[in-house]
């Protein structure tokens, strides 16, 4: 059966705008595109230890599929969630199948009718999708602009207000002034919710994330930790109070009505967290590479084209889908896996090349890819 005509037209529009998405093929290029910041997705140690843990504790034989509220809540969940909560100095942790599920599950369930959600205009699609499913009213504030945020807050006295942001934004790689944001939320008794997808494994002595690194975690209502980036595995966890966990178990539909992760997936999450405690050298190497990248782009005169960032995400603005795709292809032809980020994923005129820095990138690779960028742009 053919695709409906209106859907075919939407695909044609994407093709005409040079923004049609396609699944990438495997390549052997130097990795500057993945979110595997400290190389955990390819760690043989994590792979072997996760499997060994299952065998040693006879968890495979005792595991079953199904919703965690029916048959899928195998014993490893409690062990992993306890470890994660302790690692992040949180009262509780609740594992979800993905960061998308966690954000949709939280924002569709927690804010209620007559509550208000104020979210950064550059918040991730999963946050926005969850908000769209909520009965609460929602308003966006200008990116990292807390004067604009406060202007919105004062419009809703005597209201439960949820403020939503990210510690590192996935397209720009920048961060809000989190100390200022916490003080603002406390001034008006708001509930602050932060997505830490791109800081786990990156910030903190053991990769705990930016909120914990800044010692602000006791002043946050909820943190969403996504494992598909720094941990190199599938899943996510919502950190918060014991009461929040109990509420989510009862009312978060993406938790209640989905099959729980397999024992092997949860074992991988637990093993990756345990590895964070001893892989501090890789985290330090990542930070060193981020410094080298920033220094080199300054030396080459490339700083003006980059969004200011001290994270592992560095974005060079190349306006126009065609331009961004062309320069990305030229870099790929030279052996570097750089992906263009096109409109409508980002606003028109803000198309870019997104460089992801890893602990396993060499200084020579960083220097060479930036030299090539300069040659292709200027």
C-alpha cells in the first residue's frame, strides 16, 4: 500500500529544502560525531563485567519480561537504582527505558492542571513532547535569559511553577548560570527540573554531572540523567525524593505501560556506573581535549563562528543547509566524521557543524580537523 499523498508531499518538501534525514551508514572515520564521550559504548571491560555479574548472581535465570509493575521488576533494578541514587547523592532513582521516556513520563505526569511550566526555548524535543502531553499551561522563556524567566514567573502568583532547563544544551553545547537559576527558583518557591543528558560522565570528579559538580543537587526538585551519552548504554533515571519516585511509579505512563529493560541492560547500566568510579583518567582526558579544542580554534581564528561552550559539544555555525552539508562532506572526505545539523532541527540560519569531543580523540586529530575547517570555510 502506498504512502498517503499528504505524507509524500511532506517528504518532498524536505527534499526541496535539502533537509531530508537519512540513516547514516557505518564508517571508519575519526569520531567527532557520537555522544560516546568517554568511550564506554565500546568498552570490553563493561561488556564482560555486565555479563559476568548476571551469571555470578544467577539473575538471568530469575529475570522476566513485562512491565515492572507486573513481572519485569527483577532484583537487579533495586540494586542499580540504589547504586545510582548513592552515586548522585539523591534520595531515590527510578530507571526509565530511555531519556525520551523519562522526559515524556515526567512532564506528562507531574505538572497538573492549573500548574505552570516555564521552559527554555531550546529545550530538547523530548521535554517539549512531554510538556505537550501535560494538563499544565506552558510558556517558553528566551534561551538562558533569567530576566525573561522572572518576568513570566511573577505573572503567576500562588501557582505551582515548574522551571525546566538543561545543564548542557545538545545543539549549542552551552550551559545556563545554574547558581543564578537556583536562587531565582528558590526566591519564588518554584520546582526546578534539569536534564543532565550531556553532563553525565563529563563534569565532576567521577562524571556525576554539572549540578552535583556545583554542589547544587540538594536544591533541585528533579534531575533527569540519560545513559545513552556518557555511559554509552541504553536507559535513563529520574533523581529526586522518595515521594517523587512513588508518584512516578503510580502515574508516569511511560513507566507504567512499558516493558522494563532486560536484566542485561540493567546490568550494563550498573557496571557503567561502577566503572565511572574508577575511570577518572578518561574523564580527565576528555576535559583536557575540550581545553585543547577551545585553544586551537582560538589560535586559528575560528572562535567567532563557534557557539561559546566549555562542554564536549562544540558547534560551528554554517548558515544554510547546503553549505553545512557541503563542508561536512569535505571533512568526511578527509577522514573525519562530522555531522551537519540542519533546519528544521535548528532554526533557519543557525545550521551548523556539531563537533563532539571524546577522551579518545588525539590532539593531532583535534588540530587537523580544525585546520581543515578553517581551509574549507575561509
